[in-house]
């Protein structure tokens, strides 16, 4: 798909809407195609919205979007893009996986947006390929599908498979598609129409830098937080973090109080609780397994800490 001028026009792209898909992510991909058609004066791209059953599909914004056709009636396309969002593991059905495998076996290029790569991996069509998906789901998905080379990038193109992690990266992906198929001139016209002045590189990070998130350039604070983020399952003692930074415990505490208005222990615990909340919302792991994965020595301690931070018990997140 990328880098090759289509053999026929219009190029037919199917967007497979999985319940919980990102509406923003979908429109970020559709608008560049619409503007490419308009700016070129010809129908370069034609698209259809596909769903498992046909009819309306509820997005993550809780808005119902009407699909054009059900998978059982879909005749095929040049390219299929799987649009998925929250809880992709809970959206998988045998019919959905069979549909994806069938199109892949017929030579259809398969793209994945947001968490769509989880579903494509479950269908077995990403084995031996590089892929990306939303950073929140990246680690757990990589562990579930070790035959796929998951990387944290904005766009990955590997032979007949491509993927982006959702939201605005879909716009970057479609501008790159237009550029490789029809030249930089048309891609620039489309970007201007969309008032998009800075197309990001494929390898750019998905998240805002730690420096920006903490609103600090203090190198020791940044290194301390990096150590915490890398050691959630088996938390380091605060004294160990201080020793690695060649600080005393008191100096480290002053650093956190000055820049983050909290103690290192509180910040570290909240990091682990935030990770636990994401896992409760996005995975099917038990509360006990999640508490262990986030470094809590007992379920009761985890439950009390969670209740204090989020005003609800962990079980109520589901």
C-alpha cells in the first residue's frame, strides 16, 4: 500500500469498526482522504465503514456511528484498517478473527489503529512483523503475543501490514500514505487544508517527554522518576533510589517536595496505583494478580491504597 501508486482508482479502503473504537482516531484518518480527493480533483480513495453485525457501532465517546455494511456481506477491499479502542481483548469474536484472516489470505493490506494491532495479533496475521499500538497497551500486548515485534512508535509499515497508535497519529499515517502514493505536493496541500503544520517522524515518541510531564528539567528528579517507572512490579526502596542518584534520603525528599509537592513515597505509590487502574480497566487479569504486578505486598494493602486514591474499590473499576 505505502510507496506504490494504485493500479486502479479509486483505491478501496475498509475501516473495520470494533465497539469502543476512537471516534477521533477514525476522523483523523478519514479527513485526509476526503481532502486528497477534493484537492486532486479526482476520486483517489473510496471508503466503507464495516462492522461485525452491521448497523450502529458505539465509539469510546459513547456515540453511535452507523456502519455501511456487515462483515458477512463485505465483498473485499484493497486495504482493511482495524479501528479498536478500549478493551480489545473483550471485543474479539471468532467471526471477527475469521474475517480478518480471510482478507489477509486474499492479499489485502491490513492496517491497525489504536489497539487494532491486538486484534490483528490475535488473528495470527502479525507473526514475524513489526507493529505498534497505544502505549498503554503496548507492554501487556507484547507479552501476550511474543511472535510480534511490538515497538513504541507513531507509525510502523512492514510489508503488507501497517499500524499506528491512535488519535492524531492516524493523520500522520494518512498524510504519509498520500505522500508515498501521490507525491509531497498533494500531501502538503492536504496538510494545509487541515491546518496541520508539523508532520511527525515515524519514530517520534508516543508520549510527551518526562521533562514536560513533570514541568522540570532537574536531572536528578527526572532520573528518580525514570527509576520508579522502570520498577513498578518490584518497587525499589526510596533509600535505594537516593543511593543510585548519590543523594541522601533527605535530599531526595526535598527535591520531590520542591518540584512535585509530595514525598517520593507518595509519588511512587501513585504511579503504581495509576498503573493498577489502567490494568483493571483494560485487562482481564484478577485483582490479586494486578496488585502483585504493581508491587503491592498484600491484597488488603492494595485495596486500602486504591480506595484512598480513587474513592472506590478496585473491583468497582470493572
